[in-house]
């Protein structure tokens, strides 16, 4: 007999339907009137990585959340205004000063965290450090913004290097521009 949705058994131990327990990502709920149990998905910010009739007591790290029904810490992502720092597995406060932290995972991925990104007019000089651009053409910054990993595409055409301060091969600039 298969277990109902949201429940499962521990392999090799099931003898009857009562051995079906709340699955990973589900927590037990007891009806106060009937004393019947059911299993509901874990709420955002919580996860449960094992099969048992227990609450989703494992929490995402501070300044993080998760989708409903999360099953492990890797399902947790930083909220907007924070970025994931892999070395410490924490969500750190966005540094500001031309740096934006969108939070969440990258579009189209399950677990690749959104990196901090420079806003237009700024350039990421390290993974989590931004700097204002001083090079402009007709009053418009040549720094387009973007993440540290996207540094190659962070400058207007003809500009390259840290804060887009150098000329690309085959380009030059007039003094004072």
C-alpha cells in the first residue's frame, strides 16, 4: 500500500500504513479536535532533512529564507539586501556604496546564489567590494555595473581593467576624458 502524499517510510522498517511518517520537507500537524495527524510542507525559512512525524525545526541561516517544503540547508538563500558568502556559509549585509544585493538564487538555477553586483557607474573590484568609476564620456560613466565574475563585460566598448580605467587594445582617449 503506498503512503499518502507528503509521507514516506524509512526503508526496510515499514509493516503497515501507520509506519508512513512525514516526508523530508513536511512537518506533522495534529488536529486538536480529532487528534488526527497530517503532514504539511515546511514553511519558508525552515527545512526538514529526514522522515519523521516531527516539526520542521531546522532553520535557514540568519537573513535567509527558502521555498516551501525545503529539505536541506542548501535550499536556503539570502534575502534581498544580503549576499551569500561561501567561505562562512552566511548571508552578509550588502556593502552598499554602489553595490546591490538581490538575494535569492540565480535565474534558472536551484542553488547558485545571486552575487553582489555593481550598479551602473560602479565596478566590482572584488567579490564583495565595489568602487565608483571616475572615467566618463560626455558625463556618463563607462562602468556598466555587474558582478565580479562579469568584470569583462562591465565596461563600455573601448574600456577595460579595474574601474574601466584602461583603454582596450586599438583604443585611446583624449586627455581629460
